């Protein structure tokens, strides 16, 4: 784990909570983490994606964020791609070909794509390492940015009972946290509520 942190990501040490979260994911335990923006959430699923066998699927609501994350992952030597409406049919076919030929370590998708029954069925034929749900507050009707298509994730742990699921958000009250855990169906998750203090920001 530390070797991958240095060799792939170029960091000498973990930020607070990252190491514990990654350890639990590597042990195939579900995780729920509230971490501030800029707190290093993406490393918590990108590093396990590099270590574990199979493809890590990241559900993210923002197309621009997907592209930034994939570009950064590719620069670090991680076989990454995204599937969303910004791609042409040829580009989508190329990504699907890589996915089904086990050539992807990391795949970003929008919740709307996960909601498609044929896509969910196609994932069953692919070796998967983990699911990461980014901006997980979007599944909660009590959250500030509810996205109805996130409700399709309520099938996640039933459809893939042996795959760990890690849910991340920068904002969740205790009520929203409980709602997210229940709606996704996280199984006795390891829970982290990190400090919102960011030393690089001050008033």
C-alpha cells in the first residue's frame, strides 16, 4: 500500500483517515466517509483500484469531474476511462471493449448509466474490485443535491453481494448519513467523519 502510494501517486505519506479507509476497502469491508473537499477522497478508491484485481467502478454525478479524474489517473499510469453522454457511440464502444477485455482498473460512470438494466447486467460478466459512490449525498432526499437516478444504487449490494462499496461525500448531517447508508444498503460500514478544517484555507 505504501509502495503504491509513493510509486504511483508520488506521495510520501497519507493524509488523515486515508490509510484506515483504504485498509478497510482492501479487506472488502463497506465504507462511509464524510471528508471535506480537497481532503483526498479520490485516493481512497484509486489506490485500492490499482492494488485489487478487477475493475473499480466509480459512480459520479459530474461529467467535468470524471474527465479531470480520469486524466489524472492516466497520468499516474492507472488504466482508467469514463462512460457518459459526452462520448460518441464509437468512443463508448471502445471503452466497453476495454472493460470486457479486463483492460480497465478504474471506470467512472454517471448514476443514469448505472440505472440502465442492460448496463447493470453487462457488469455481471466483468471481474469487479469495488464500487465507489462519489457525492453520495445525492442519494438522500434530505441532502442538498438530491438526484433521483442515484436511487438505482439501492440495488447495488444485492446485485453484487461480494463486492465492497465505499460511499464518499463532503457534506452529510447525521440524518443524511443514516439515510445514505440505508438507501445504498451498506453492510456494517466502517464510518469516518473527518474534520472540516482545511489548513490551506483561512478567513
